[in-house]
C-alpha cells in the first residue's frame, strides 16, 4: 500500500487526493471486503476454494462487489469526510480531477457503482453458465452459494450505512 501513497515532504500534508486509478487500487485493498466475503463464505459452510478464486469470473464478481460496497460507503461518508478535509474518499477524486462540485462527483461515483453492479451480474452469469458445469459437487456448492453471500453483502452495506449514527451529524452536548 505504501507505493500508492507518496510521502509528503517534512511538515506537509497531502493537498490532493490520489489519482483515480491509484485510488481504485487503494480502495480495493483498504476496504477489507475480500476478508468479509471470505468470512461470509466460511459462515455459509461453503468457502470457495483458492483454485477457483483465481478464475477470472470469480475474480470479477469479487472485485466488482468489493467496489460496490467500498464506493457506496464513500458516498455515505462523503459529506462528513469532505467537510473535515479528508481526501481519502472516492468523491474527492473526481471533484479534484474534474474540478466539479461534490454533487457532480457523487453522481459520477454513483454511476460507477451502477456499472460495477452490472459487472457483478455479468460475472455471476458466467459463473453459473460456464464455470458451474465444469466443477465437482463440493466446488459447485461453494460457487452456487458465493453470489448469494456477495449480494447479501452488497445489499446489507447500504442498509447498515443508512441506519448507523456514523454517517449522521450529531450534536455533542457539553456537560453542565
């Protein structure tokens, strides 16, 4: 991760967000969604074997799901993070690179989430149509369960984000 984040000079703070391609790689690693998906698969009793995790369709499904979850999280947290000057949020990237408003940048990120959702469904169709018929029963069960686990994660994240106090403005009362 260090190679993606150039060191500022002594006493300096980053004044611009990462370039989009670097932010995407950074967010893929920093979101920990892959770990959560692995936990979900283990909890389902059908973890996807490592030999199948490297299949392009499985990788595309997991990566696109990771992007949906992480980028949706960025949309929810953008108002709070942008207000405090935090540049580690996807909305800050197009806002800086395109010199657009936060609302326009958020719309851009939302459109990318829609694209990634479609990419996930394409990968899921490839898994179900081409990969499932070629694997044994144990691997088949894992691959059949994986999309449901991933969809639960993709759907659950926005629900959690809309309900948690983390993304709401709170007034802190001072003690009398």
